[in-house]
């Protein structure tokens, strides 16, 4: 297992319902990843900026950390855990 910090901007299709977010798909480096599982989510604050973080899986064993910046309304692929 290997962790890589990425920090790349991504596009995410997200379901916004009842004040919560659920990422459904994301595009990174011209490839679309359909999210098959959301492992968990958490919040963090940097100064006055709030971030929503999600640990997600697509096809295969790798795990992706997606972050949503509530000030800029932008998504980022923060980190990837490469399995295998």
C-alpha cells in the first residue's frame, strides 16, 4: 500500500440533499471515476474556510480522498492510497 499526496483540481458530480453532500463521480486527468463506495466523510477548517473530505472507492482497490472547499466551491483530489 502506498499513499500519494496529489492536490489536483477535479470535477465532481455531487448530490446535494438535506444539507449534505454525496460525491457520485469525479474526473481526474481526463478519466471519469464512478464512485462505488463512500467509506466516510469528515470536516476540517483552515482559518475561516471549511472543507468537506470524503474517502471514496471506484473500480478496483484504490482509495481516493476528495476535498470540497466551501469558500471557493472547488473540489480537489487530495490523496490516493494505491493498493497493490
